C-alpha cells in the first residue's frame, strides 16, 4: 500500500519536474545552442515526443489509445504548424509588428534587466492572456467558432492533438504581442517551451495527475478534457490553454473531467473537412442553387 502511494506521488511530479527542467535548460544551457533559432523547434518537438511516449507508459483512457490514423493525422498538423503556420505568423504578424515597433520608436529596455524567471513569466502571461480571450471569443461568436469547431470534433485526446484544427484558427492562436518587447531570445524560447509542455500534457492521454498547487495555476488534462465535452454549452469553460489560473480569475473555471469528447454526435472530421469547415454555409448555399439533374431530365 505504501509502495503504491509512493509511486502515485512520484508520478504526480512528472509535469512539474518537466517544466522545471525546461526552465533550467534555457537558463543555463549552452549559449551557442540556445542562440540558434532552430533550438526552440528541436526543444518543443523533443518534449512533445517524450510526452507522446508517456501515453504508452501510463495511459488515462483506453478509448483514447492512439491509432495509426490518429497518429498520422496528428503528425500532419504538427508539420503544418512548424512550416506553413510558422511562416504565416512570421510574415504577416511578427515581421510587420517589429517594423512598426522600430518606426514608432517603441522600446522596453526595462524588460532586458528583469530576472530570467520574471522574463519567462512575463512572456507566458502575455501569450496566455491573449489566447484566453481569443479562445473565449471563439466560443461566443459564430464565425470564430466555425474556425475553432474542428478542434472540438476530436473524438479522443492525445499529446499532439493541440496542433489539430482549422488553419485559420491555428494562425490566430499563434499571434501575440511578444515581438513588441525587448527580451532575450532565451527567455522567449523558454516560455514557448514551457507553454508547449503544459498544453501538450493538457491534451495527452496520460495519467500523471499533478499536485494541487500545480493544477491551481496550470491547465491539466482534467480541465481540458471537460472543455472538450460533447455538448456545446459544456465546452464554454476552462479556456486557458496553459494557464487555468485565468479561468479562476475571470470566472470561467469549472471542475470535473470528461472521457467522451467531440461534437455533432462525436463525428470525426477528415483533414479536408477540417480545412473547409468555416466555408460550410457558403458551400451549402452553392449546392442548393445548383440544378438537380434528375429534376431537369423529368421536365
């Protein structure tokens, strides 16, 4: 009995330990490697792969067990996020924002003198604050919901599922104001890596339930599985992708957990359906205007 309790205690610290390890790595890792712009890609992919592997160590629900089709769909979206979406974010958001920053003479030298941990926390909070309100908008406005709904058509949760969705939504949630701040690259990359670890665990089919103090601030699979519940009204809670603390502050937190996830009677969407989902009303209107060949032949 004591052995089981000790094992449960050790498993509960998997998530906090991984977050701490990421923080220490970016704070004290090799300067040359950290300065490389590809380091964040390698780091986030490595941590995602590790969390994905943990699904085979201690899975949460057998009904969420990763299948070949789910795996290759997830990989497709991860590649899409690191290529097309990353390029679009850089080209249409970050670079114009940095150009505007220089043209307007915006500077935040004070941010460069903050302790490293505070710099990381600042980036985490700013990104999550924007994503919280965007996520909330997506659940309360029809067009934005149409871009976000494909993500809620997931019928199981796995480590890479956070990358699955309509490309419009994937682009929107990649936006932030971090480009306007003067911060060391290591702090920005560390924050992005921590957010990736937390949000990946929040989608993963793993049973490493963290301590209460961790779950008070950070989003867990319990919080996020409830957000993916099968009825639309039940999804309107726990909007924080990584910081459930924001839901506690703004009154949208709800406790609980769900195993059954999905929308529209849990119908799984194909990749083309996910891409075209926001255009469904337009496609339906075009189809209704097209003449019916059987009707014309009868006439």
